[in-house]
C-alpha cells in the first residue's frame, strides 16, 4: 500500500515509504494501543504519519488525537501530501 502511494506521488529514488508491521517505530513514538476490545486482536499502531528528511530529522508529524476515531491525521490529506511532495523535491 505504501509503495503504491509513493509511486502515485512520484517519490521513487527520492523518498522511501515505509510500513511498520512489527510496531517498532510505533512503540518508540508511543503510538501503540491495545485494540483487543475493538476486536482487532491486540496491540495495533495508532494512526500517525511522519516525514523524516535525508538528515534523519523529523520534518512533519501527524498524531491521531487520544481516543480519536476515523482518519483525522493519517489519511492522505493536503498537508501530508504536500510534505511528501516537498521531501521529494516536487513542491
């Protein structure tokens, strides 16, 4: 999914799009929730997105509010798309 999204934004060779299937980044950022009650089987990443520049510096961070529902921070809204395009040199 992230590869297709990156391809649609023209990020090849400029931006690396990553998923976090083992929750390592989500844990380090304090973005893990226990989704057992919701029927999703246990720990899951809260919705978030980050853009890290080539120097490893956090350029943009979007966090789902505590108790948030829906896609208030991580859907591909104009701010996140603009940040990715800027990182790819397409802004």
